[in-house]
């Protein structure tokens, strides 16, 4: 497998040349104080070094060894504790954390690039700091000042880690039926009891303490999701002076044996009257949890992009070196017995598909990250409101489409290797296995599609959709004639999405099954159209520079491939949406 190299040139291109992020940051006082173009460049350079040199070499060995559970204790693979300490000492766990609690204070547009590098290096490793960051987001937004002062600095520093305890054996997506209980105590604390499953980083040997955020119900809680509260439950109690005290009444009952991410501890966690403290208001736990969902769902989407990038780097190196058969037009490598497989049309189709989806995904994830930054840091109330609307609309697309395309990309990368792609030592099959979970956790992609079409599009009467459509339409109208080869198909794709959106809203009024029947295909049409918008903007940034630098020539060539070969997928997907739900109900349950 090729050594991982962070795609810093492309990251700089997206941030600086496509979106001019440094200029945007300077319009926000909270960011202008901590980041500029030079700071961003230094951070990305250092992140590229630590992920490539210290984390990426552990990817395959971590997969081979996996985590071990013995008598409630979990041991991570060899090299993981040392690499995690190095990562934490560099301040990377708290890269997006508030400086008031010892975080680095960087915008999401930067931390998104760091997340991509970390997850390309090792998705399993990256889950530990990712879950900690997610827990910190919820604490920062909803916990009391006392809890924030007590827990956030050590979590941002990577001395303590975090976990999110939502799922139970009988309750996955439907959190309203959870059974974990929290009994109030005279001192203001709570005794939390219940079992949680699929808890990433619920137990491990990387940090001295693990801070669990646990969804539970109070004794008098209303039924359903309206009766869920959120609690901070530490693995080890923290004394008033900040030192560690006794072990809390909780433990890891086992770890899961999984298809992929073997070096990530996926735990069954048992809480037996464990001491915890409420985060936020009673019965408002889901709201506190959803604070981090937009960030975490984008983060999972980036995991799909990251595995695709790692697969592409290996595939392109292999395709340049592996010789098999001659090019259809005649020998290319005259001094060799055969030509490198990169000359073959089908191999080029796979490689260009990977490249187009990766680079389109990087631009799209960065675009969504910038909306998160505007929503959080802008002083302009109207800009914040618009960004919040875009984030609400685009988050399910970012999570589901990036991960669906990530799996397609890793499968292409495996296929480029032929039989060797099926063999473990080449590393491509691990990326396929690891990427697969990204379509499932943090809300399955089917649920994301229902969220997009049902809640965000139909639920808003198309209002949220119109904000995105108007931006794309305005961009096309303002673009110069030199961009016509890109804006013409983009306008056509947007018109198709406009019509499909109107069709879905109208169909949902007549038949409640229509949303579920159309949602996945609708999300994909949306995703391909959003990527087309990204590719038009990247083509604009590259146009006129292609004769000066191969990077820009490559960018334009890939843009043309995307519009010619990938964007047309929207037509068959749109036909599926318009076919309606009737064919899904032609069979009785017994006839399947």
C-alpha cells in the first residue's frame, strides 16, 4: 500500500482559491484574532506530518491486531497509546475547542481538513479524538460553567477522552424508547442505570479518564423523545481539586467483533447506579445531543471522503507501476513487456471517478464547514440565519452522500488492484471494510435521506431548499461566458432538482409512503447536483492557469470528466423518484 501523503495542495486550493476562507475569517472578530492564511497553512502542514508519519503506519497493524477485552479492560493495538499521546500533546484533540478552556480555537473549515488527514491515516484511530470532540461540543453548548471548567480543559488536551452513549439493545434510531434511568440525588447528582451498545471508545487504554455523555430518562419523564435528558458520567470520579478519585459504578461488558475499524473499541457499556450530572435542561437531552450532530455528521461524511482518498493514493501508484497488456492504440512502454494499466480506458474510468468524487467531496465538505463557521462566528444576524438554514439542509447530504461515494471510491480502488485488491497485505480491502460503517453509524444513510426529504424539504414546504437553489442560480447567472461549459449543465441539473423537489412535495401530500420511497434517490440527485456546483467553482478557480501548472490542468480535466460521465447519473435517479411508491407495495410480507 502506498504511503499516505496529505493532499495539502488540494486543501489549500479549496480553502484559498475556491472559497477565499482567510478573507471570510477576517470578517469575524472571534476568528480574526486566532487564524489567518499563514496560521492555517502552518496547522495543515503539521497535521499532514503527524498523520502521515505517526498514525498512518499503524493502520494495517492496528487492523490485524485489533482491540482486546479482558475482564472489563480494553487494550488497543501496539503503538496506539504512544501515537495518541503524541497527537494529544500537539493540541490536535482540541483544534476546534474554545481557547477559554485550552482549545486551539480554529474554525471548522480547518478542523475539517485535519479530520480528513487523520481519518485517511487511520479511520479507527481517528474515532477516539472525534468522539471526544463531539462530547466537548455538547458540553460547551449546554453544560453549566462549573462542569465546563472541570472537564473541558483535560478533554481538549487529550488527557481525558469522551464518548457518546445513545444506542440501547432495543433502541437504535428510535431513541424515544430508551430504558436507561437517572435517579435524582439530594446533592444534585444523579444515579444512572442502564445498558448502552455500540459505544465507540467506551473503554480503552489511551487516556486516564473517559467522560461519558449518556442519554437517560428521569423518573417523571414524558413518554417518547420528549422525555430524554443528557448526563455527564465520568469513568473515574474527579475530586474538587481536579485530581482523580474512585472508579465510578460503570463498566465495559464486552466489545463487538466487527467487519472493520478493528482498532476502534466498540463497547457494551453497563451503568449500575453510576454518578452523573445533568447537561442542559431536564427532558432536553436530544436538543443537547443534536448540537454536536451537525458537526459529527459532517465528520462522518469526511470519514467516507478520507477512506476514498487513501484508496485513490494507493490505486494511482499501483496503476502507474503495474504492467498488463498493451494499450488499445498500441504499445506505450516500448521497453517493457506490457504497458502500465493506467493506459487502459476502464482503469482510467475508475481512477477518474475516484478523483472526481474525492475532490468534489473535499470541496463540498469544506463548503458545509464554512457554513458552520458563519453560523457560529459571524456578527451578521442575516448571514448567521442563512448559514444555519444551509447547514440544516446540507448536513444529511454531507453525511450520506460523502459516505456512499466513499464506499464507491474504495471499491473502485480495490478493483484497480484486481486480485491483489482482495488480499489483505495490499491494504485496499481494509479500506472497503472500514468505510462501510460510515454509511451506518451517526444515523444510517436511509435515515439521513428521510431527514433531508421529509423534514428539511417537505417539512419546510421547500423553504430550506430554496436558499441553496437560489445561491446556485445566482452563481450561474453571474458567471462569465468562459464558464459556460460548466454552468450550462449545472443550470440544467438545478432545474431538474427544482422540478424533482416540487414533485416530491406534491406527492407527499397525496401518499405518506412517497417520501420514504423517493428519499435515497432524491438525496443522490441532490448530492450530484451539489458536487456539480463545487466543480463549477473549482473550474472557475483553475481556468486560465492550466498552461502554467499541471495541478490546474488536472483540475479542469477532472471537472470535464465529472460533467460528462458522473453528473448524468441524475437522470436515472430522477426517473426512480418519479416512479413513486406503488411498486414497493406489490408484494405481501410473506411473498418476499
